[in-house]
């Protein structure tokens, strides 16, 4: 079918406007306002939670370091779990703020290429940070419980921790992460789990977003 | 109902055809169409207070509805492929009539940006307005449309040369 033929067929197909009119008008103002609130909460609830959690972790790590400063000065390695926790807290705060800025800047009334690019960048950012948190979590899983024990249980890290064992654990975690990435890249997305694995471990979501962003920039350029 | 809500409903009722055609372009079965139509209305209502009155309501509605539809499509396409059995997908997409089916088929072969471009062209919007909605220049619109024409022409030639046609 040529484009002009397509156009005349398009114009002659019966437009059942009434059908959609009913759907659109059936949604009354109360429903609209309720859904509106839900949508706004939905977009911001993740970053706000991350901001709160990040701030709590930061405060705990900072408080711990200040509290145990003399002991840390004589045994600096003892501060590693708290420093890592603090860095993770900073990371959560930073990415929470970025997401809130992205969400605030989103304008659906903007041009299609512009709005879609912003949405894809937000998606890419979320996917990237999610991937980072998960993979870092696997590699450094043993530091948070250690920090918790130091902080709450006054566990003496200098006497009780075998550092070669700690770093060997991280190494094993890095190997496990790499294997998971390799497996996830080979999984076809035929089930919800495989899709999750492909999206989170192998960065499938990031790849898809980048591909579409490229298509949009090609579309803009000509 | 406040005066603003009243104005919104009136303007929407006047332009509901735009919403309908965008919904039909980006979704096939009636559940999806209902879902997308509601999402578009919600997004229109959310943005109504920011509507720049120096611009036409139709340009504004095209932008929001297309942005919502493309995002909706991205969110739902993989989920639908995973959850809907193939025979059900085929039944859902079964043609009400051949012409409409053929039209839908041609449109669905394009990527979402070109679908938007084709839809706006079929709506007979001037190139400047298409460019304003999509965020590209009028010259770019003309080039894109001529590429679409070429693409359809090539597809036609391929179909004609296939022995079983």
C-alpha cells in the first residue's frame, strides 16, 4: 500500500469516537484526582525512601566514626565497614536527589523526542544504579552485618576479624557477580525471572534505553 | 465541578477524536485501549494547569497523548509478550475488517517515533505543526515522510514480487 492510498484508507475508516469518548468521560474528577495523587506518589516514593535510608546510614556511620575515633586512630582498618556504609549512604542520597530532579523536570507537554529522551535517561539512570547496588551488594555483603555488629553490639573488629578472609569473601563475591552477569546475558527473556536477571545483572534495561535513545537522536538528526 | 474542570472537559470532548486515534494506533485489544485512554486523560489533566494558551489545544493534546502512548507501549510491550499466549494475541488482533487490519499491520511494523510521524501525517497536520509536536524541524519532517513513502513503496514491490501473492 502506498502512502497516499494508506492516507485515504485511514480517513475512510470509521472513527468510533463515541466508544472512546465514553471511556474518557466515564473517569470522573474524583477518580482523576485520586489517580493523580497515586501517580505522583508512585514516581517519588522510591527516591524519597532512598534519601531517608541513605541519610540514616550516613548518620549511623558518621556517628560511629566520631564515637570511636580514638580506637579507629590506633587501628584504621576497623573503620572500613563504617566508611563503606557511609559511602553507600552518600550514594543513596546522591541518586535519590538526581531521580527527584529528573522527575520534577519531566514535562509530558514537551515535544515527543525531548520528553521521550528525558524518560529514557531516567530509566537508564535507575537501571544503572539498581545494577550497581545489586552487584556491589553481592561483592561486599559481609561489611554491613559487620558494621551493624560494631555499632550495636560493640564488636571488637581488631581482635575478631580475619582480614584475608574478608577480602577473599569480596573476591568470591566479585567472581559470583561476573558469573551472574555472564549467565544473565545468555538467558532469553521468556520468563519474568529471566527478564529480571537480564535487566538487572546484565544491564538489559540500560541497553534497551540506549538503543531507543540512539533511534531518537537519529530521528532528530536526518 | 470548578470552572477549570468544566473547561478541561469541554476542550477534551471537542478533541476526543485525537485521543481515540492515538489509542488505536498504539494498542490493539479493548482492555489495553481502555487502560491507555485513561492514562492519557490523567496525564492531560495533570498538565492542564501548565497549558500554554499561546499554543493550540490540539498541538498540546497531541504532544501529551503521544508521549503517554509511547511510554505506555514501552512499559507494556514486553509484559504483554510474556503473559499473553500467542493464540490469544492473534485473536485479540483479529481484524474487524480487512482494510483496517492492513492499516494496523503497516503502522505496527514501524518504530514508535515513526508511528507518531505517520499518524500526524495521516491526520493532515502541516509539516510545521508535526515538527512542533515531535520536536524536529519541518524540513526533517518532509525528509522523514519521503523516506516513509519510499519504505512503503519498497514493501509493495517486495510483496508483488513474492510468487505466492
